[in-house]
C-alpha cells in the first residue's frame, strides 16, 4: 500500500533519465514478486528493449505475459527480421490471434483491439449466461464484466453487463435483457476517432466490427488514455514546427532528432528568404529613412504572435471535433473581430511608446509623430491580417489533404512576415511620402 | 446498433456549431428513450446550459440523473448565486456527498472522485462478499467489479475484483484473497498526476485517501480520459502564446477571447520593443550598409523557429514526466549538439542562396561574399543559441514556480530576437569592419 512509492515505482520514476544499460541492470534486480507488474507497466519500446537483451527462454516468459493486443504492439516495434522469431515463442492460439491483429494498421481500431472478449448466444437464459461467465474467470479475457451476444455468423446482436445479469431474474431469456442499441466501430476506423466516440458516450469498452459486420474484438478505455496522450504529443510537436518524434524525447538519438527538425526548419528558412526579397524591394526606402528599419522586427513578430494564437486555437478545436471545415466562415467573422481588437490594443501601446521615447530622448528625429502613426496603423493591419491568416491556414491545409496540425506557429509566423513587411512599407509610403520618403 | 449514427449521435456531431437556442430546441425534441443518455453524454457546460433553461421540476430530474462527481462539476460551473438553489434539488444523502466533494479543488483527485464505491470488511468470507456485492447491483455505485476492504476506521486494507472473488473458494477469508499492495492517491493530488499513475499501472480505478489515510472515494479511468484531453488542450493553448480558455473555442465569447489573448500578446510586444532599442543601437551600421537590414527578418526568425522546436519538445517531455528538472544538464548537451547541426544546415543554405543571387542578379553589391559569410556565421550562432535558450527556458520557468508550458513558442521567439540582432551585428562588425562598416 502507499502513494505509488514501492521500489518498483521509484524505479519507474527514475526510468526516463536512465541509460539503456542501467535500465536493464535495474530490471534484472527487481524483486520477483514485483517484476511482472513492472514489466506490464513499461512502454512498448521499453518492453522490446528488455526482451531483446534476455535469453530466448526468458523472452518467452515475458512475451506470453502480454495480452495479444500488447504482443502485437511489441512485434510492430521490432525490426522486420526479428519478428518471426518472436512470433514463434507464442502458443499456437495466441500466435493466430496476433497474426490476425498484425493485419490492421497500428493506429486503427483493429490495431488497438483485443480479440479476447466474452461471447454469449442470444438463446441463453440469464442464469446460463452468469454461470458461463463465472467459468471464464480463469480464461485470459480482457473483461468478463461486459459480454457480447453474437449470432452464429458472429454478428453482434447486443451487449449485457455482468451487473445487468445479476439484476435480472435467472430464467429470463438473455435476448430480453441485453441492450440492442450498441455503439460499435469499424476495424479500420482511426484510433483518435474511436477515442472520441468512447469519451463522448462514457464507454468502458467498445466492440470492433469488420467490414461484413462480424465482431472482431473490443477496445477498452485504458487503451484510449494512451491514444489520447500520444495524439496530443504528436499535435504539440507539429505545432512546434517539426515532425512528430517516433519515441520519447530522451530516447530519440541526436541524428534522428536533427532529421525530424531540419526538414521543417529548412522549409521555413526558404519561405522566410522571401523577406530578404521583400526587403530588397524597399531598400531605397530604408536608405532614405533608416528609422523605419528599427521597427521591422517589432511589427512582423506581432503578426506572427497573433497568428500563432489563432492557428493554435483552431487546430486544437479541430482535433477535439469542436470545429469542422463547414465552420470556416463563422471563424473568419470571429477572428476578424478579435484581430481588430488585438490590433487596436497593440497599436495604442506602440503609439504611446514611440511618442514617450521621442518626448524623453528625441530618438526618432523630426518626423517622429508621423513615424508613430505609421507604426500604429501597420500594427493594426499586421495583427488583424496575422490573426485572420492564422485561423484560416488550418482549413486550407486540411482542404489540401494534410494534417491541419502542420499549420504550426512558426509556419504561420513565416507566412505573415512577408505580408507584414508589405503592409508596413505601404503604410509608410502613404504616411511619410513627401516628407521622410 | 450502428456506427454511432442514431439521431442523437447526429445531433451530438452537429452540436458544436449550433447556437444556444438551436441546441435547446433540439434537446427538447429528442426521443424520450434517448434523451437520458444524450444528456449524460453532454459536456458539463452544456448540461448546465440545458438545465438553466428548463423548469425547476425538470431540472430536478436531470440533476438527479447525474452521479455525485458529475453533479459537483455542474455546481462548480454555476454562478455562485445559483448554486444553493441547485443543491436543494438533490436528495438529502446526495446533497451531503456533493457538499463534501465541493470542498476539494476541481483539478485535484478529490474533485474528480466518486464517493460511491463498494466497501467490504476484512473479516468477511469470499462467499459473503460476493453475495453482498450482488445485492448492490441496484445501488448507484460507480462499480461493483472492484471492491475495497476497509477497517472500522475506514482505512484501506486491500482491494479485490469481482473476478478474483469468483475464482476463489467461497469459504476462504476475504483477508487472504484481497491484494494488500494497493496503489492509492491523496485527495489533494493534482489530477494530471493521478492520470499518469493510473495510465502507468493500467488501473481501471484508483482509491483516494484523505490526509489521515481514510478512503474517500475512487477515480475511474473514464474520468481520466477527459483529464488527459483537457490537460493537453491547456498546454497547447499556452504553447500558442496565450492563456488557456475556460471552455471550448466556439463557446468563448469574443470579449473573453480578446482578454485571454491580449495579455500575452501585449507582454510579448513590450518584450519585442527591445528589438527597436537594439536596432537603434545599430542605426549607424544600417545607414552605412543597408544591405545588412535585408537579412534581419531571416536571421531572427531562424532563431525563433529553432527555439520553438526545442521549447515545445522539452515542455511536452516534462508534461509526460519523461524529463525532470534534474535532467537539465543532459538536455543542454543534447540541444547544443542538435543546435550546432541545425545551424550548420541553415548556414549552408543561406550561403548558397546569397552567392547564387549575387551570381545571377548582382543583388548585394561589391562585398557580397563577405555579406554571405556574415549571414552564414550569424545563422550558426543564432540557431545554436535559439535552440539552447528554447530548451532551457522551461527549466527556468519551472524553477521560478510557474507552469513550464508558459515558455510558449512566441515567448522564446521574442526572447531570441534581441539576442539574434546582437549576434548578427557583432558578426557583421567583425567581418565587414573596415570595408562596408
């Protein structure tokens, strides 16, 4: 008993910052009574790492400890040439189950489900169903608390919980007690969508059907926690302007880290080169009025920051299913309004700042007032435009068939930088033409 | 049966983009057989919105449909002056439970738990325990599949699953069958930590104890899915450079949206003003060599983008518990190496770009080669520094006692912009002093 503070728990806490050798060494020395639970609590990549280091005999013990859906995860993590030797360590029945599950994509319902669910027949009585389930307590079923009623073609007729069986009279027919309105998913459905359906309906398990409507397995809610966490991690990493990592941060090698980051960074760099071209276009203006150059970083970064806010909000709302592509026009109106408000606030701060500095230090020369107005109007334009562009980019990217989360904050900032320069120098031409310019 | 496509499900899918009036109208017209399940599937804020519009009599029906932990969420969502009138609609026993739960912070284990768990006494036999649990099937317990064995002082002695009871012989003493190594949490523990402990140990429920070790309730895994999703949403919004929203994107009014975003945007703007001061410092250099100004956005944004990648990675790894404050030195070494690699890649691209343009268009004047080298070295320096600063900022912010997720991409970019300018103009002084400068 205790707040997660057994030796095995302390080890789990220290685990992420340990080297591979230390981990294996520590794993070797865990108390025999605790090592099974410890192993089951490890991530799939850690389980693989431990199993690759032990003898074949011990490997078999660990592999057989895993439920079939977890064994599938392990096999999927292995290099192709090692898979067969691992599969051969399983007992015949499990090997068939694992092989069937391997046919599904890793991130689909079929790749997440367990084929070990409790099956009942509709012609049973409640009493027979209870006795049948009680005999299954030693079987390696995912759960006996939910049982699925199947016809001879394995099509799903209904679902019943153990609690409902206990509450019903023993001789009533199962067909009258089971719930026939069952929410189910297709084996090919993306796991994030499965997670959303389960969360929305507060389900502890959901049946998975194949294309012909035959029940293939169940996904349980504890698998869903990992799906939700993984999906959020991927989105967050994409939002940071990079490819999502395949494993944890500390486990990713420096080289593969560079590869995951260099691609986007170089793409953004190439995009940002357009700013050099845009600036080249305004070289004469800068030469005439160097004071204009001083505010360039301030103005373009304000557009980038406001765009980053808008794009982040929209991407997350899309991921949670709160916003769909049909909502784009509603979002345009909202974000336009929000952008104007934010732009006015920054314009006011900018105006006050320049006039105050001018008053105190005479920093900005004879035309300080006009420069201040130029900066203020540019900020209003850049922030409004940045907000609008940031909120629309995820829609455009989704329309093009890519993951909206690729509309990262750095991507939006890069996009808005060039237009920010164009807005700034055009406002300057309007305000300062004939005086400074 | 079906893929989540009953009328109620279609409504749930359309729900986010409907107005408040349309929602209530649709809610009124749901089939009586489905409306209960539909109501339970709504978010807390939607449940509150529906209940605020119906008569007091109907409000009581809906409120009593909720489990006590969900009723607590509803009451916490109400304005203070309405809470009492809602509480009075509950039956006496539930009102006491809800009042007790209200004492806990909303985001702590105590605010998430249900007090309705199955209790057993250690001196029972297995047979007595099974019969007792079977009699509880009609009681409104969160689950009868896990039962908690408590001593007379309500301290937790052990836990036993229904399945384990069925597998044991009926006359064996419960004390010999229950598991005594129980992972539990304190009522005050943050819900994200509870979620991580449950996910790590694959628990379907976890007991919650008060400071004196008395068991107060259980948190079930379906509550955890929401916690994980909410926590990720908050982190993502903070990473986008804003305060986390209190409700969904579409439900947040324009004014409160501006308030959530203007604070950080203004703070970043004030920080970014330092770039204007820094630029003022280099005004003479710019006047002498306007060509230098052309590359300013390119160079500072590269620092910002590489910093954004690093800070995003570290914040997510911290949130998942993969990286702790003690790992900072390891991260410094890693990110320094990664930053140098990324810097070299961008430096090379920049060098090639400038030399190619010079060759083709003679854009950059007599000293183009030196300008190209200046830009390349600046990029190396800025990207390395941006990566390092981005990875360290979450550690600094956590050390100061704030949420590391506040080290948003825009925050890092702003921080790195000023230093980027300093690096760039110092490299330029070194490379171009005596020629252009």
